[in-house]
C-alpha cells in the first residue's frame, strides 16, 4: 500500500467515491480512498436509490440537479451502467398549505431553469395511475426524478476516479488520524500508515467515530429507515406491456415515497414513531447488514398508504429493507473545512446520497483545489453548527428532522425540539414581557412580544401570519418613540495587536476606521464573492471589535483564523459581549438619562466608552432600523443591570421591546440588505451595492481586490433593486421569480411588509440595463402574478438625516 498521498479519503460509500472522482476531475490525481470493507458498505448498499431535485434551499436544489445530470456523464466516461430510470415524479398536496409550498417551490424552479410544473388531479391520474386521488388538490411534477442502482453508481464513480489516477484501498481500516506540527496527517491503518496532506471524513455511519480520532465531534446521528418491495402488481405489468414505467410519487400526508421496482412497487416511510440507531456509537462490526424487520413502527404509515395506493394492499410483500441512515440536525450534509482544524475536511451526513452526492463531491473538490466553491453552500457547510452543539442536542433535532422529512417547511416556522438550549440573562425578563421566541445558532431570540390578545404562538404560514398586528405595533413604537431589543445575536470578534490594522486592511475590502469610529465593510473571497458584511469598530489604535451575523460565526471565524498573521490576536467574543439596541426618535433622550457622559456630541458612526448606570459599556451610534439609534455592548454579567437602567429611563418615553419580525420590517424601509439574503457568497459587492463601502483608494491588495476592480470597470449584468408589490395576503420571502413581458428576468432575495409605509416590499436582482425608477414587472407569489414597480427612494428618512443627524 502507498505511504504518501495528497488526500486521504476515509469511507467508500457513494459520497467518498464522488469526492475521489471530483478531485481527479479538477486535477488532483494523487488521491487515495481508504475503505475498511468493500465499496458501498454502510448505508449506500441498502439505499432505495431514488433521486430528485426538490429541496427548500435553492443552492441545494441546484446541486441535486447537477448530481442527477452527472450520472449519464459517468456512464459515458466509464462504460458502466448506473441503472438509471428517469421516470419523473409527483409530490402530492392534499391541503392548501402543502399546495402553497409546491407553488413556492415551482416559482423558485422557474429562475433556476428546472422544468417542473404544477398539475391537477386529472393530470396526476394520467401520470401516476396507482394513486387514489381522494382529497388531493394538486402536485408538483418533476421530469428529472428517478432512481438508479446504488452499487453500480458507486462503482462507476470509483472507476472514473481510477481513470483519473486515484487509488482505492479496500479492506483497509483506519484506526488513528494524527496531525503533524506542519498541519499534515498520519492516517494509521491496519495495513500501515499513510502520510497525507489532507484528510476527508466521508465515514457515513462511522463519521462520528472517524471524527473522534481527530478530537472532532460531528453532529450526526443514524436513524432506522424501512422500505418495502411488493410482489407483482397488475397495473404495473399493464404499464410495462405498454412500454411505460410508473413515476415516483411522494405523498407528504402519508410520509411516504413510492416508485416502481421491477413488476411491483417500492414504498418507504418517514414515520412519526421513528427510532434512532446506535445512540452510543456505530459498531465497527456493522457493514453490509440490515436491521430486523419492524412493522409495528410503520403500521399507521402502511394503513395510510393502503388508502392512497390501493394496489399495495392487494400485493404481497416480497422484501423488507430496514437499515440505518445518518442525519444532521437539519437534514442537510456537513461539508467543508472543519473549523479550528488544518487540512481536515468533512463530507458527512449526506442522507440523500444519490440526490446530493455528486454536488457534495464537486463542492468539496472545488473548495480544496480552488479555495472556494462556485456557489453559496452555507446550507451544508459544516461550520453552520458551532462548538456548543452536543450529542444531547443532536439526537432530538435529528429525530425531529426525520419526522418532518415530508412536512411542509414554512418560512416563519420555529421548530421546537431541543429548545430552549442557549439563553441570555434576559430570558426570564423577556418571557415576562410576552416574548415569542425564535432561535438562531442554538440561541433563543425574541421574534416579537405578545401583548393583550396577541398570539403567544405564531402559526406557521406562507401568508401573512397572525403575528402581523403585533409586528405592526412594535414598528410603530420604534418609529414614533423608542424601541429596545437585544444585541446578543451578533457575531462579535476582537482583533488586537501591533499588526491588527494592517491585517484588517487586507482582510476587509472597506476602510478601517480610526480610534473612536466605526465603518461598514464587505469581506470578500479571492474571487470577489461576498463572504461577510461587517461592522468594524476601532476601540484603540491596536484594538478592534468586528460584528456580523451570529449564525455565521463559525464560518467567519474559520476564515479569519485561516488568514491570521503574526502580530494579530483573534478572539471570538460573540457570547462574551452582549447588550441592547435602542432606536427611534427618543433614543438619545433615553441614553442621556442613563449616563453622565455627554451623548449629544456623538456623531453617526462614533464609538465611545461610557458608564451606563453602574455598567461599563461600549456605545456605537448606528442602527439597522434606519432610525436614530445606539448599540450598547456590555459584559453578560452586567446585562440585567443595564436593562433595568435603560428600561427605567425609557418609561417616560413609552419604551417598547421589539423583536426580529419588527426588525426585518424596519430594515425594508431603508432597503437595507440582510446577510444570507441580499448578501451571500452567491453575489459580488458590485451586484448588491456593497461596493460603495469598498475603499479602492487604500494602498492595500485586500483579498478579492482584483475581482472587485474588474466589476468596477465592467459592472456585472445584474443589480439589486427594491420593488413596491401589489401583494394580497402574502409577501415575498425569497427566490420568487421576477417577470417582464412574459419572461423571467430576475428573482427576489427577500421581502416583507413595511408596516411603517403600509406597503409590501421586495428586494431582488434584475438586469442592470432594466433597472430604473418605475420599472414595471410582475413577481410570482404562490402561483399569482403580482404587479410590482421599482422604487429608488427609501420609505423612511430618504435623505438619512434622522439616522445621521
């Protein structure tokens, strides 16, 4: 066995084989895959082999589309069969909420170039005649849906990789992974030790155990999953005689997926009475094994399936496949460089391996070889979970995700499992004020504060929710007086040292402020993509505080650490600094009444140290609401005292607590973008307007400068604009197509209702040559074309005099 390699991939399932192939495809041939048994051992060999493009995250859907299209390429490259059956598929809706979800997904597909369509019961009967249509109101049809041979496909990846120079070592069990001081790895196996520059954990069912060898916890858990294969079904035999194959049918109401298997049917379930497997670790002895049949847990699902698909009840069961699959807490894969580790990569938790495996392999290979993926992959970035996550949190979230696998995914839904988990010192006080909670990155964050008869639970919906009135009340309180909300949900970082300023000048594209001032700046990738939207506060000549998205802190801190230099110290202080934002025309009055410092001289973007009540605070003159506002940071141990001081001073000004629902409405009044909506690695600064914060005058070759200069010289084809929408009872959430003259010309990034202006607002991309005040378009919202016109004047404080004055 070879003893050195550029990349050692641990795990020979479909994901490991895909990573191996894509590394060779992109130019690295010195790559080695280590498999303790045979290829496909684990989850791959017993998978049902279905594939589809439907995914709530558009980038995940695009990667699934790539995976599906890749299979024919693999067959052409290798001469092997993947056993492809492109039969198409329908996803059924038996109530309006499910139908709304399908309408929303179909709208996304329009601008993605996916050829799906909404079909009614009569069409469903022709497409999928095995279906009993009682109660069904419609479906989404996708011609790309289908299934394949799991073993043949995995071996096709493997042969294509070998053709590209890769090596595969089977019956080679990894027992240790030890990192050398230079960041490379010694991968110890029962056949000897391999010295590798990079390690990829594609361990599947054993990913937790493989990670533990390097001291890494991966938030994954296997779940038992069962599907049945029937004896021959007469209807299927009739279709085959006509040269037809029955398409897939996904029935969310019955928590099932169904397809043709030979002359019979295959049906699998995501039952509510689900069971986790190997809670304390996957046995190394487990391989090409199955679990004992367990009909009890799927009894209700089977009974429902017999009603939806009556032919099932008349057919005998030929085979039962019951095996484990590994899930992450949100059901998406864990992919990318592991935060805090050098040259250690994750390709784990790919539950839908034959829908996502190709995209995962491509993404990881691009990341390793080119330094970044071609698209935003935050939905599957291993850094989306922080170091706070534990097995005790992972297990209930994985169970919840399994149970909701076929449930409606609402844009405003807050899932309850494993909550509350992380709370601030304000949790009980906010509860007493009627807080209705959301969560971000494990942290409880108030969405709004219910007063009087306002709902204490926000009902999930694709339309305007029952929190609409409460949100309007909070928005009005901010605009007319003063509101207060918590600042915990910002990612916060301390950068210090004699090289801090020079380092920040290279890392950030914008201007680095002088002491006592702050600046807004994008952080760019080498290709000029947006990887951060930061506030940089200069606390002293050699000390800075950075703030950005709380939910992206592991992602951002990983980047900062990867580029750290001598003379610079970095600390993630996201949970070591907290505080409050106060905003509205009376905000200065409240602050003045709370401190002996002179707040009247604070200019917009000033930073000052103040004692508020008894608390030492950092105060910044800035606000995401677009109003007069201040951000006040303190030690978490002092937060409750700071609250009582501000709250007491605010009473004569009718201070009102407000949550994230109001914040997202308030920011629309000024067309302020939001991280992972308007600003993400899918876009450049010039596309989004953040190029106005780039300092092209500074004499620094900041990361991404060359790409930004190119965009400056030759502006990109699309640009971000705002629209006023003639909406009805539903507003834009994101990725709705923008139509003009019967064609899709752009898409929305986010939107909502401006309670201040009483208007529905959308932000989105359109071709630069079309963008102009008054541009007339239509935006597709839940299947309806809503007239919209571009607006360029902010709805509140258009000149910025209130915010800056």
